[in-house]
C-alpha cells in the first residue's frame, strides 16, 4: 500500500514510520525544509523512545521517504493522511489554516482517485471543509476527479507513541463511503489480526470522539487537582484518597494524579477548541470551562507554595528546577507547567537553574540566556533556596538526599508530582500538592 503523510511532527513521523514498519510504502511530507533535510540525512527532529531505530530501519528498507513537496508522490499513493498542526486560534477555536492549505494543494495536483484522511485533531465539520477546498481547486482546473474524505484521529501519547500506535486500545475511523471503509480496513488489517479494535463510525462522531476523549482526561486531572487542594485544607492525604477511589473498577486508577496542571500540545488546546465549538452551537460546556479555569490556577500552585514558604520574601532567591518537558519521555515543552513556573520566578526577581534529561535544547531555544542550564541533577541545585520537582523523569526518583542537603543553601523541596516518600527525606523541608 502506498501512503503519504503530510506533516512530519510528533504524529506524522511516528505514524509514517509505523505504517512503513507494517509494510506500507510511505512518503512523509513537511513544508519545513530544515526538518526534511535533517531526516534525509538521518537526524530525527524530536525525542521519542524507539523512533530513531524505526525510522532508520524503514528508510534502509526502501519503505520510508521524505519530501517537502506533496505533489511529488500524490499520484503514486492510494491514501493521504493530513497530520499537520491545529494550534489554537485567538478565540480558542482550532486554527485549520494548515489543514486547508494541504487540501488546496491536493486539489491543485490530483490526477486520480485518492482517500484523504484527517489525522490532525479537528473540530466536527472539518472533513467537509477539506472536501470543499479540494473540490474548489479541482473546479478551478476544470477537472472532475473522484476522491473520498475520512477521519482517523490519533490517540498516541508522546513518550510511548510507538507502542500506542502499534498496539492501540482502539482505532477510530469515520467514513462516508464503502470504498473509504475498504481502504481503511485494508490499512489497519495487521492490527485487526492482533484483535485490536477498529471502530468505524460516521465522520462527525469520529471527529468528536477525539475531543471528548481528551476533554474527559483533562477533567479527571482538574478534578483531582481540586480534590488535592481541599485535602490540604482538611488534613486529608490525596495520595491515599487517590488509591482509595482508583481501586473502584467504575473509576479506574489512571489519570488520578494531582500535579502542576496539564500541559502539552493537546489537552490545553483541545479543551479550548471544544469549549469554542460548544459556544458556536449554543451548547455551552460549563464543566469544561471550570476544568480549564482550575488548570490555569493549578499551573501557579508550585510558585505560590514557594512564595508562601518565604512569606513573599523571594526576590534574589535561587531556584532549581528538575524537569522541563510537559511530561516524561518527550522533549515537548508546548504549554509545559515548567514554563509558567520559570516565568513567575523570573518576574519575582529569582534566578533559575534547570535540568532535564532530554529537553535542555528545546528549553534553550525558548528561554535563551534568561536561566542557567545545569549539567546534571546536582549541578542544578548548588546554593539553591528551593528545588522544584516538575516532571517525573525516572532519573529523579532515587537521588542522593545527603548530597542534595549539602549542596542547597536551604533544603526546601517542592514536589509537583508527589513521588517522594517524606520519611526518606530527613532534613529536607518537603512540600507537595495535596
Ligand atoms: N503530539 C501529540 O501527542 C498528538 C497526539 C494526538 C493528536 N495530535 C494532533 O495531531 C496534529 C499534529 O500534531 P503534532 O504534535 O504532530 O504537531 P507538530 O507541530 O509536531 O507537527 C506538525 C508538522 O506539520 C508541518 N506542516 C504545517 N503545515 C504544513 C503543510 N501545509 N504541509 C506540510 N507540512 C506542514 C509542520 O512543519 C510540522 O512539522 C495536531 O492536530 C494535534 O492536535 C497530536
């Protein structure tokens, strides 16, 4: 099977490499020339465990190709996936300009039947816009070429993306023709052999499923963050409460961890976009509005704990931060809680020293010389007045506490992930959420 994937980011590159691994011939297209040049010379633009090997193996096997021009391979493929970004617009709605740009290019170059599948997260109705954009361009060329649109939202998690793609809980596919259904069935048949569920539905339901899934997960996080705040006030321990409720089968134990707020490239923008869709259809999503407001508050909670500890006298204090990416396993810092914390610390006149196992380059690109980049976990906390644990990388799990005490000016640890055992931290002041 021949496939194009347009947009070679976290989703596009992982999907392309995985489809190639399953035997398809895949062209990964991106307008970012630097990215494509790097990929052609074997440089992987993102950190994702296992991705280097997968890409190199499939390039070598002659199944994975990279190009900046969609037109090059368009008439060699049976299906094309749109996997470009859909960032939030000013009013919170998903910005579809990249998606429509791809659709227009398809219409300008199409010569034979194509199935156009939207993998980007897009609001209900977007596949219709993709169809219209292709038709408009075909009309300009006075051509009548048959094509189908379909929706196949992606549910992979950064940090475990390859496993998620190869062994998904389910694959959701929205179609409106038998031909599209047959092609998608053929594409995902290796996964069906392994009994993974491919759920076919209409296109609007498929588009909505992606938003509803992310909104549900974000809701669980904000719910637990709010319960954690109350636990602090009433003398309950949120870790025990989490265990207590997570053992109920109806609730389950995933996504019940309080923390410094959800971040990343998906939850914040997808919650915003769904709220916008609700407003546009006069069906306000008041629960999600609260989820978002709780999250905004939560992103400031680590700073507030620090400021309260020093009774507001924090100007000139030295802060150390462990963990910059929005979660472990990735170098992605989009909407990372670490950024909110760093900005608040700098605004308050503190100096900041940071360490992250993989996101240092990305941090430097975003923050330049406003902070100090440490060489390891201990280098970060020399003479520090506080250590913030923001991202729960494995590397931070069992540090040498004695060394930490001796290196810090004031041994204050503020744990945004609640992973340390208070009794093991003798001599260290330990504050956590909940
Ligand atoms: N990152 C995730 O964990 C994740 C998970 C599920 C779904 N999604 C969704 O998938 C989509 C892509 O997300 P991502 O994180 O991979 O984004 P990304 O920013 O990492 O990658 C998007 C890529 O698209 C390219 N691009 C933009 N316009 C283009 C065009 N006209 N032609 C060709 N390439 C173009 C960009 O240069 C960029 O490399 C978004 O809608 C996102 O919500 C992301």
